[in-house]
């Protein structure tokens, strides 16, 4: 979210070229979240809250699958924030309160 696509690509490719097998877990945003065009007011407020504290998100993937394919990497799991919240944090407030 804070790195450029080029920095992310270089980092993942460096790992892929130097490590035979690895698993990497990271969070990311879609372009729609960055542009505040998801149509979901809660997601827009969540994105805006980071900008308000001086940490605006600057990069989102148009398609994580396309990025993965281009980097010759395999996605083992891709879980959306709302789904993760439902699975792990059910009953807690959605947003910065649980971070």
C-alpha cells in the first residue's frame, strides 16, 4: 500500500530468484480502495482514516492474479479484509480499533 508496484515486483522477483521455495504473506489493496471507488462507505472511511493520520495508501493492485502470473508466482490463498474480519475478528469493531 505504501510501496510502488516496481518496488514490490523487484522484491518478490529477488526472493523468487534466490530462494527455491517460499511462502510469503502480505496485505494489499485494490486500485478501487485507493481511488475510493469501491462503493462501500466503510471501506472508503477506512482508507480516509489512514490519510488523516498522514499515512495515505498510494498503490493498489488492479489484479493480484495478473501480477502473480506476470511474476511467475502462485497464490496459495487470497482472503478479503471483510472475510478475514468475519472469520477472525467477529464481534469486534471494524477499523483501526483492533489493529
